[in-house]
């Protein structure tokens, strides 16, 4: 009897090993870890935010779609509203040096001040490691992570991919909906959408 | 609203310069205008005609990983139907895949003229991108009473021909499987292109072709349960050129394991059973079972327990081997039967292995029995089950060299199938191999009917040396294509020396001397492999092969031929790909085909993938393929046709019979 038990146990281990190594690469609801410095030189890790709601916002100051939300004040409004409720809002720049949207730390702080951004920090992911880990494709591309570290929303900021700021008033904002529902403990209606915006300018 | 908002709006309007309504607008990246064509008194076809500068593109209704489809706001809205989108193209921009149009496209609309009081007006927004993107806005209008020029009518008709047709015309599509990676679809034809209609569900990447099936990946970062159905645009090449249709695939019909999957498992099982007849296994096996029956006496439970222990040992070992293979695959390396043959070192090593095995079968030397004896000795001391388990494990390793010619395809399939299927195949192999032993454990009476190991075994064993030698021949042929004639002679010389040393060893009686000779053999082998590794690695790209009509794969030269207006035929092939060699001999290198190609001044490219050339791997990936053969024919004008994997001469004739209209 003992032999059989051991054999079954070892057999199931053998089966589990390759399956788990492959699962991590696919659709996975646990947020990938990251470790990136922000524009003030401070390092941020996903683990630092355990127990808090986190929003990741991919940003490129020259992208017309980012300008749509910043020019109209829409993004800053969201940032202010939710950081006021304890949400950690991280703006991430994954543009490689020399590409559209790349900013040196000082420039990034300056741009944020001028735009009156209300995010918690601006992460400078020049190597694109964090962007690739999350599969960030566009700017803006939004991710909402719950206090347990699970990604509960990934995709576009709202449901109208026009570049014109005029449509914002009538657009359904997925991030605001996800946060509003999540903060009240209600289920999140829309958990993933196709992100829109300019392609993230990753390092090659 | 902040003043900044107004500034940005103003900039947008200024950027387009299209504040006043007219029927066309332009900027430095594109030109857009409204054209129309009366089908009858009230039914009009209206087209939004975009002409885009080279290297820039606009988007399809599903723009893909990034980008944004053009947006149409008609006035009056009730007069105009939904947009009809011509067949899009794929664009690869960095890591992303976009779906859209370049150069020129007309998006078509059905208009009910009776509902248009005066002019038909359109508020248009678009996004045009090269690497960076620029949105554009325009207000356009059209007077439907105006006559349309014949060239505009022709333009509308040209793009009407590129609209999707009825779904009933499309090749049949069925869902074979749905897993974490995406959908695996079985489609009646090869060379089909698939475009997801909802970019939130499926990726814009081209479908991967796996054993004739199409694998479409889920959209990156998609979370949540899969939808009940997906809509796809299918494009295929028919008799009249490229056609497309939108189809819906129902995902709720749970993908049953298909015939081919079950078939593979069955053949793997059968292979496992045959393994028992292998001289590597049978003699020791029959001795083992007999001794086990004797040792256990009449105790049926103990006997059966031993049988299961043996089965456990065999299956576990096979599964671990499979798991190891899959882990390596998961680590990013492409390990598999075919792919191993891309390294001349591996080819030489395999050739040496099969050569030694053939010699072993022929009786030139013996080995491995020491191992089996040691396992047997364990049984005398410990409990029967441990030794049976150990025997099971050992049997696999001793049988492994015998699997070669039989198991190649099953192992190859393991690499491309999802993990559970791959492991399933290995488990079936193991089960097949253990089955006879297990059966005998349940019906020990049958052991009396087992043929006694005897002279017939020797004959059978010697017989199996010849298929092994045939495999050695094939491997050496692959080797000489990968390297040079010198490498071939080196390996053959090594074989000669090894053969001699084995004969010497056979004549020696002292164990120490025998071991020394064995070590010498190992040294010779390593030396040969090292020499092959150091030798020139030139695939048949450089070597003059059957005809000098074929040029090696060079994108620059292909672009040049394209610019010269020559038709281009690309043969993606590899030395170890049997189908490719067959197609070459039977079709491509025949005088009929050569004449046809030459008469049209076709630029012939042989993309030799024997050494897994990176450039060629990328070129294959662009067409959604991960292996060879792949046959592409590009007409002057840019239309590309993908030929089936098994060629006939009439297919080549067809290429030159219906020249498509120049798409420019």
C-alpha cells in the first residue's frame, strides 16, 4: 500500500511541475511583481502595497490619447478622487530612452507638476521590464489591483477610443467603476477590455 | 472645462484644416474623400476613400493591440447603415500587432437616398500611424445628385470585391480545443488567415499553425471566463483569389478530445506494447516475470501487487521523461524530434548512438545486462514490490534506445501539443510497455505460453539492426547537408574505428582491458563530435544543390526582385523535412516546373531552415508558422498566395494561369 501511495504522490508532482511553470506565462490573475524607481529616486515594489488598492496607469506625455485625458483634466480628477480614498495611483513610463514619451526624472516631476497630476508616484520603467511583465500595450493602459494583489481590471480607461476630449463626458469610465465597486466590496462588472492609445515605446 | 481643453480641441481642428464641409480633406499623411455610386434610384453605395502615405496605416474595425478604428458620424444618421470593412492587413509594429489598411482603402456604406434631404454629411475621425500616431478629424459632405466618375465607380467596385462574403461560403471551422493559451480550430483548408473581430477577447497575432490546426491566442491580459462564442473574419484563397467571410464559433460545445488526439494516444500505447518485443527488453522481462512468479509462489495478491509496482515504475519514468521534455520546452528552447536535428552535433551523436545500437543488435557486443542483474539482486533482499518498481524504472532506460524509429512521431507530437496531451502520450507509452507484464501478473498461467527466450530472439534482434542502420543512413544524409563532406567522412571514420575497437574488446577477456577499450571508444566518439562541432556549418544555402536556379533567402534581394516586378516563389524547407524533399523531387525541381518559373522570370528563393536560421524563423512567424514546409508565391503587385504543404505540378501551373489585377 505504501508503495502505491508514494508512487501516486510522485506521479502527481511530476504532472504538476510542467503545468505550473507554463501557467505563469498565461492569463493569470495575480499581479506580476515589480521593482522600479520613481522620479524622486525611491524604489517601489508591489509588495509595498499589499493591503491597498493600486492603479497602474501607463503614460506617454506626447501621445494624443494621453493628452485627451490630461488636457481635459479627466485623468487628474480621477487621480485626486481615488487617492483621496486611499488608492495608490502609480503612473508608469515605459518609453525607452530616445523614444516618444521618455522623460528624465527631473523632467517627469516637472511635467507632473505642470499638469497638476495627483498620482502617488511616477515610476520610470525605461528598461520596459515592468511594462512587459504586465503586458502593457498602449498609453493609457490601466490596471486595477486589489488589496490581495489580484488584478481585477485590465484594459482601457473608458469605452470610447476617440482622440477627441469631447467624448469623455459621455464615456463610461471603467477604472472609476472598478474602483467604486471594489472599494464597496461589490463585484466588478467589467474586468477586461481592449486598451486603446499609442503603442508603448519599449526598448528593443 | 479648463482652457487647456479648448486649446487642444482647437489644435485638433487646425491640424486637420477641415473645418468647413467639403467632399475631401487632406494632410501630409493622408487624403480622405467621399465618393458614391447609385445602385438604383434610392439605394446608394457611399465610400469613404482614404489614401495613406507610404509607411503609414489606418485601422480596421478591430484595430488590434493598439490604434483606433475610424469613426463615422453621419447626418442624417438614419439614412446610413453600418460600415462595411474590406479585408484588412496585419502590421507588426515592435511588440504589437495592428490590423488595418495601408496605401488605399474605401470603407463602404449603404445609404437610403430617400432619407437624405440635401447633402449627406459626415463627421469623421481617424487615427493614422507609422510608429507614432496622429489622430485626424474632418467634416465631409457629398451631393448624391452629382454624377460619379467611372474611375470612382471602379474604385468602389474594387473594394466591394474585398468585402467579406456570406459565411456559408467559408471553409468549415470547428473548435477542436479551448485551453489557457487560446482556441484550437480545425479548418478545412490550409493557408487561411484569421482576424478576431473583438480585440478584447482574442489576440491580433496571426494564428499559429500546429499540425494543420490553427491556434488563436486569447488577448494578452484577458481575465475572466471565456465568452460563449467568438466572431472571426476568415480569409482564404479560392479559385477566384482571396475571399473572406465572418463566422461565429460557438465555444460552449466543449471540445472533445479529437480523433487525432485519441489516435495518437492509442498508437503511443501500441508502441509501448511493441517495445516489449524489443530485444532490449524481452529477454530480461521474461526472465524477470518468471523469477517473480516463482519467488512469490501461489500468492496472487503479491503477484498482482508486483505487477502494479512494475507498471508504476514504468509509467512514472515515462511521465518524468515527458515532464522533463516539457520543462525544457517551457524554458523556451524548442526541443523535439525535428528540431534536435538542426544541430550537426546532435545529428552526429544520434547517428553514433543508432550505429552502436545496431552493432549491439547484430551481436558485436553486449551491454546493459549488468544493470538488470543489479536490479534483480535487489529483489532477492528487499520486498518484491520495490524490486518490481525498480525493474520498471530500469526497463524504460534500457528500452529508450529502442524507441527511436517507432516513437519519433509520437515524441515530436508531444512537443507541439498542450502539456496534458504530451504527458498523456508518454503515459500511454508507459502503459503499453507495462501492459504485458501486468497481464502476466494477473494471468501467470500465460507465462507458460510465453515463448522461451531462445534463438528466435537473436534472429529478431539482428533483424531490428537493419531499420536502425537505415536511420543511421538518414541521419548521415542530414549531416552532410548541414555541414560538409569532410564531417561525414570524419563520422564514418569514427564508426570504423569504433567497430574495430568493439571487435578487439570482444576478444579480450579481462574486465579491466574491456573497460579500457570502452573508454577508448568513448574518446573516439567525443573526438568525432568535437571535430564536427568545429567544422564549417554551412547549410545547403551555400552549397550548389540540385539546381542553381534557387537563391538563398535574402530579404534585400527579394525586395529588389519585387521592385523589378518579378514574381517571387519562396520554398521554406529543411534537410530533415521529408515532405519538403518529396515536394522538391516531385514538383519544384522537375523540368516542367523549372520551365514555368523561368518563362515568367520568377525569382526563386530556397529558405533553408536546416540550421534554424533566425531570419527565416522570423519570416515563418510572419505567416503564422513555426515549421516547414511553407510555399509562398508573390505576384508582381504584391498579392501573396500560400500553397498547400503537399505540392502538385498543377498547383504551379495554376499560379501562372490567373494573374490577379495589379492592386496598385
